[in-house]
C-alpha cells in the first residue's frame, strides 16, 4: 500500500473551520473515531479526497503542545505514512447557554486533513475493526 504521490508538505493548507464544514458536507460521512477525535471524509476544491480528523477539545493540551505535534506531523515523509494535507486551528466566538444565561465563549476547532486512503485504516485491514 505504498504511496507514490507527491510527498511535499510545501503546499500544506491552513483551512478555516467553515471550509472544513463545507468539504465534509457538514461532517456527513464518518470514517472512524478514536480517543482524540472523529474522522470524516472530505473533498477539497481541486477534487482531492481527504480524511478530516476533527480533534476533541482537550483542556490539558496547550496551544504549544498542539503546535509541536503539528510540526512533527508536517515534516514526516515516508511512503507508508499518510501525508498531512492541511489543518484547521481556529477559535470562533459562539453564543452558548450557561447556568440559564446566554454567554459568548470561544470554541477552539482543530482538525488535521490527511491523505485519504480508500482501503481504510491499518487497524481495519489488520484486525477487521
């Protein structure tokens, strides 16, 4: 299952959350889920299929920790590791109810857009998950 596509991360895209919603058709096709988030199928404007991993909010993960992990993923280049295509790291103001009152808060949306593998995850192939 070797990947022979261009493995450059030079064209890594920062994607706004609204675009993430658009390319995943409002998160309509779930590919899987895990401890850190859910994965949805998406299609970029150029027609490239991607797997969009929406990360759960984790208060114990700082912005710096996320950036460190992101930098590691960005530089990984191996034929057997899916390519990082883009990412979302955006805080949006939202109106939410808290203790019976409406308040404005900032919700952090983080996602990793990875190369889509039509055969599914390695776990599925190896273990039938």
